[in-house]
């Protein structure tokens, strides 16, 4: 027991010493994190613009898919606006090699979903796939990080190979809704779907705007016999 206590004490000193030169900072405000804080300081964690859409059946995301895809339920963790802290989080996740941000936000999302009636029977989390070229450049799929956090918190499976991107597409940025849909139409395919018949599948992505990419993915997943598809994203741009 004494040796364990000594190792813990030494470990704490080393952590504090390392923090003097490489301090952990909040991804929301940039202030130094204190012990017990991770990714976000307590102030930013409390002040994030949460949507609470998991408690609303007819929220704005669900409505975007009405008449377009048979989505069981849909939600987003946060509201996205240019210049707000959510944009900073997404930037850290996608461009600053902070895959841990995605996992952290997924854990928060998972805590919400496991107590929400519409989502509590979800059995599988599936991220929107990246084309291999983009994944190679970034090093990881940011949506898969989000999926990992959700799956861990809900104690369910995640699959990164069920849904696959068959070809590379142009960025969706600055495209109209129709252009976005045409850009992703027939892009996604399934691999070994028979393993997941009858499951409630949670499809996840980082940010939803028009919903064209998620719609195309949902249409592919709905080809699985007996499957239900719900959607969750880190943020929604309104």
C-alpha cells in the first residue's frame, strides 16, 4: 500500500511539473484546466448551448427529415453558430488532431440518450464514414470518435465498417441543399448488413446543416431488414 501511495504522489508531482510547460487548456475559453476538469472547464461545460432535442420528438432536426427519410428520432447535443465556443470545439476536433474532443462530447451525448425514451433501446452506433483519402490526411474520422464516446457511455456496440463510402466526394461547404443531395446520392454502401437485422441503429455525425449526407446514409441503413434508424450529431447549424 505504501509503495502505491508513493507512486501516486510521484505521479501527481510529475503531472503538475509537466503542466507548467505544457498546460492543459479549455477547448472553449482557453483558460487552464484544473484537476478534475477535462477538455472543457466547468464554466464552459455549464454554459454550452445545449439543445435538449433528445427530449423533443418534433425538434428542428427531426423535421428536416420528414418526408425525406424514415428516421425514428433525431437530436444534436449543441447549437452551432459562427464564432461561438461550439465552432471552436469542432475546429479542435477536425483540424487540430484533438480526437479526444469527439470522444468527450460523445460521452456527454450518451449520458443524455440512455435516459431518453426514444433512444434508450439503441443497439448500435454507426458514424458517417470518411473516404479513405480524407481519413488518411486527418488521421481519424471525427464522427467515429463521437460514436465511440456514445457507445462507451451507453454500453453498446459501434461499427465503423457497416456503412462505407463508395467514392470520394467534393466538400459540402457552400453547396445548396439540392447540390448537397446530388453530391452524396448513391455514395454510401453496406457491408455485411445481415449481422444487424432488426436493430435500432444510431447514425452519428459532427454537424448537421441541410441533412443531405445523413439522409443518404439513413436511406442506405434502412435497407437492412427490420432496422430502425435514429440520428445524433455534435451540433446543429440553424
